[in-house]
C-alpha cells in the first residue's frame, strides 16, 4: 500500500486528494462499463484476500459480494442487449 491510512473515516474526493494529479493515467483513459467492472472484480478480490488475512471477516464478505456483482455485470455485458 502506498498511502498512509486516514483516520477521518471519510474518503477524499479527487479535489481533496493530495496525491491525485491532473494527469492521473487512470482518470485519463476512458473505460467501458465492462472494463470498469472487470477492474473492480480484480481489485475487490485482492482487497478481500487482505481482509481475510487480517481476520476482517465481514469486510472480506462484503468485498466478495462486490466482486460477484462486478462479475455479474461483466457477464450481462457479454450477453449483449
């Protein structure tokens, strides 16, 4: 992890984040809904793994639910209209 944990409990917006830049590569690339869902599925799987290692079972469960929802969105997109 590259950022220190914040104690405020509120996630910073893009304008408040001191590490965010105008040229942030992730924000510059247009992503489709399916690409975004794939990214969320992969990232939430990694976060769930970390949560389970730290014995944060409820958080791991919720991250797994987010992963499954993202996978469902990808599958729906692949089926087409």
